[in-house]
């Protein structure tokens, strides 16, 4: 598995949270810390760019649920962008795509109405 990288960038209309590499149990703290900072900033809409993500474990799913709940509590929303077929399958099985809609591009995720 490749090393996890996580970063957040402010954009017009919200923020982009990029998660790349692989999310495993060992990486949970890194992802949880970044997500807590994103939620605290109350950016409104967050496009979660998963286009560079090769693997997501249950701790990654839990972190995304935490993101969804935190943003939803402040009137915001999280939207998934560009997951691979494998990652999308995991998100679908976890019913996460029912909470966080999937978009093909960051721009659409930040500008489209729910």
C-alpha cells in the first residue's frame, strides 16, 4: 500500500480535502486530525477528492462519516470526488454514497446544488 497523504485547500464555495494513497488503521490519527480541523473551520461545502486513493479501510469510512456529521451539524455538506472503481465499491457497500453524493470533478462538487 502507498503512504497516506491528506491536505486541505480553501476554495471559492468551500474547501477541498484531498486524501491520497491508502487509508489503513495506522493512518487513522492523521486523517482524523485533518477532518477535525476541516469541521472546525466550517467551510460549508467540502469536496473530498479521492481520485488518488487506492485503498480505504473501515477507519477511513468512519472518518468520512465523522466529516459528514460534523459538517451537517453546521449546515455544511461533504461531497465525494473521483473515487476509483474499487474505492467507490467500498463506499457503496458502506452506504456512504447515500450520505455524500459523488461528483466527477471538484468544480461540480463545489458548485452544484444538492
